[in-house]
């Protein structure tokens, strides 16, 4: 868990250190000196939540007695309702934010999830990842603007975690990162498509002295931790914070 939290800190602080797929690889000395947050996370984060028992998160709506005799087709339609509702949320976001940014639905994590990405953003090249993540452990997917100052990143970590672990994990993330943050905005557990998701948002200090707005949302897919994060420079927040918050808060897990 220590390495996982340290690696997630590296994902948030996209200026220097990246997060490997399994969260187990160590960053080199250059990355450690460039990312005090990640270094502190590795040193201070206790192991937690790994022994939590797997427990499925089930949401259901009360129905009248007559519903018990509903046809299989009706039951199937009811089961798919949460996903349809979340898709509507993405459509609403595309419409409501069109004056700020043109967004498109994009499959991520081998089609396990769908996020909104600005149409002007491009998938970050491996060459640019090497510059942004000198540790050699970048997120699996990073969509970025032309200048590389605004980023949407996604990683399927391969680390085991259950829905019931997320609240404790979020508390540990806050304990680890808040003391070194320039400003702390929000943290907690929200709901995405009927499943729990932890989230944190704050300002961090970049390796080059800049301040970076970070908003990370993480949930579980097949009992493994999956992460989607947004970041931009502090001076870009007036234009991009609402867009970034919407992107990470409307993730659709298939």
C-alpha cells in the first residue's frame, strides 16, 4: 500500500514522476528529488485496507409486488438503467460545457470505461511521456493539450482493491498528501454509475516551481484500482477547472 499511494502521488504530480501499471516499481533519485510529495508518501503511508473482505456494491430500487412477475426483458432493462443514466450525464455535460470546451466520449482502459476528453486534445506520445515522466513509469493513457500543460490521465493499476476499501484509502491519501499541498480543496467518496469512487482535489507544487491543480477520481473495476485524473496550471483554473471536474466526475464504467 505504501508504494501504491506513493505511485498515485506521482500520477497526480504529472510534472515529474509517473505511475507504473502495477504500482510496484521504484522511481529513480531524480524523480524523488523532484517530487517531495511522492517521496513523503512512500515514507509515511502505512499499509491499510489490503485485508478488507471483498464485498459487492449493490444498488436496487424498491418495487411493488406486481414487479415480481415482470418479464425477463423488463428485468434486463431495469438492470441497465444506471449505465443509461450515466451516459445521459455525459451527454448533458457535453451540451452544458460546449461554450468552454468541445468534449467527446473516449474509451479507456481497454474499453473498460468511457471518459470525456476535449476534442482538441491528443494522446500523449511516448516521447513526450519520457519527458513528463522521467522515472519511466507513466500512466497508461494521457490526453494532453498542444502545450502539454493540461492533462487527462487514466491508469488501470492492476492493484487489488474492493469498493469497501475506498473510504479508508481516500482518508489515507488525504493524510499523506494534504500536509505538502499548497492548498486543499476537497476529498470524499462519491457515486459513479451506482458504484463508489474516492476523489481528492488540491494544488500541488510542481518541480519547476509552478502550482498545479489536481483532481483525481479512483474506483474499482473487477476488484482492481482504476484511476482517472485531471490537472492544469493554477493560472488555467478559471477556464479549465469546471471542465476538468466534470471529466473526472462523469467517468462511465462499463
